[in-house]
């Protein structure tokens, strides 16, 4: 099973299209992400990320809903322990 999660682009580094990276915030966890597939992405955009690659832009409202769903799943799994 593959999992792709939304994150908010905080900053972007690099001008070379294939080496362009960004700091992406996943609900408080910030990671470096390759942005080669999304040349038009800018800080403030939400992207869907899988194994360190931003695959697509996502609507901010949809991204927030997915983040809330992940929080709920996490909370439910912690209650089961």
C-alpha cells in the first residue's frame, strides 16, 4: 500500500528544475521534498508527497481535511493501545 500525504510548502531552493527542493510542513514536521514534478509550485501551496517527491498540488481546504482525517486516525489508534 502506498501513502501520499499533504504538506504546505514553506520555502523553495534551487533554480535547476530537476534539483529544485522545498521545505514542506506536514502538520508540524518539516522535511526536504523534491519539487521537480511541480515547476509552478510556490511557498504557501499545498502538495501531495510520496517518498520525498511532490506529486501534485492540492486545494488548501482538501489538504486541511486530509490532515484532520490523519489526526483522527492517529488519535483513534492511540486510544486502542
